[in-house]
C-alpha cells in the first residue's frame, strides 16, 4: 500500500474522531444545562376532564414542571376545586384559568356560556340535525321555511336563512314522554346565541320548520341571501306533453231489433142504396169492411 493512501486514511480518522468528540461535548452540555433548570410543582389533571365537569380533589395532582410556568396556571388546589370545566382538559395537562369557569359559576352546560350569551335548545330530527354530524364546537346556519304573513298570492312556502355562524354547544338525545307516559327519544341541539337571536329561535322553532346547515368552522363570513319562494323554483319550467293514449278498440254496435209490425185495421166503407118505385123514393144505408190496400186503391 502506498504511503500516500495511508496518509489520507489517517487524516480522515483524525477528523472523524474530532467531530465525534465535539458533538458529544455539545450534547452533554445541553443535557446538563436542562438538568440544572429549576423545576416547580404545578397543578395538573389526574384524569381526563370533560366539558361541564365539576372539579373535585380526586381530579387533581401535583406534577413537576421545568422552566417558566404557563400563563394563567392554577397552582393551588383550593383555587380549582368546585369550578366547572369549560374546555376539555387531558390527564397530566396543567389547569389554566381560561379552561375553568369562574368561581361560583357551577358546572354543566351553564358554565360554558360566556357572559352576555344564551343557550337555546332546539328540538330537531336526524335530517334537520344534518344526519347526526352536528357536534359541540361546530358552526351551523339556520334556515326557516313557512308562509310569510299575507303570502296568500299563490307563491307557496318561502325559505330564508335567518341566522348564520351559530356555535353548537351540545348535541344529543333527550328522553321525553308522550301522553301515555311512554318514553320518546328526541334529538336536541343547544345553540349559543345572543338574546336577540334567542327570541328569533324561539319564534321559528314553535311556528315554522327549521333546518340546520353545517358549515366550515374556519369560514366565518356571513352571506346576504334573498331567500327563495316555492313558486320561483319552477320558473321557466315547461310542462311535458302528455303521452299519446293508445287507440281504443272499436266495439261493433249491436243490431237493432226490427220494429214490430202493426196489423192493418180494416176500413169500413159506407154504402147508400136508393130505390125508386113510381113516385116513391127510398134509400137504405149499409157498411162494408174492406182491406186498407184496396180502400186506398179505390180512393185513387
């Protein structure tokens, strides 16, 4: 082997060894620096906490946290116990003020309602509820269908988008009972609206037919629509010509019965016979029956 090739191999070995030592020292120094960072005890969730849950002492535990504490982190158990969860918290995750209801706000659905807003329950079916695809946190538009006041001009029903970009708080089933006391499962959707929108929802849900329209949660733009009437859907619709009917079979008329032959009544011909005897004249009258045909011939 030539001396030149041996020199190249030795040089490559020295460079690789130096690079390895340098990388090792950099990694070791970083691990040492992180190990020397101060750690603090922070309050974390001992299990998954769903929206609306009331926090108890069993739901909390202390965990080590390296570095600066998150903004709004809850560090004392007494500051978290008895408060409702307004945003899902997962096991081992720090408790933040933004994910908890205010003290005294309780738990359940009411704790998730922001100040100034209202939650309105709307009873729907599978079709109105977008076939079960409506879930909490999604956004929907609300369409109403009915006959406008004074709409007796023959235009039919009218559909209009009345509310847009409405947040769904919850969607599930509600067990109700009929007049006989039997349970009925009804689909209920709770919507987050303003007080003015709550009035609109209350009116249309009782007097008209509503439809929920699912929308992209990132699409928050509201679109102005003019609505559509039932009569305008068929504008320009040309009725199709009726299909030709097959010819009906002709039924031969039944032969008419011959009229009954009327029997000819005999004709009575009066006959007068005058007898003259000298100066005396006398006459006698007789009646003779003759055939009607013969009688008509004699008259001719």
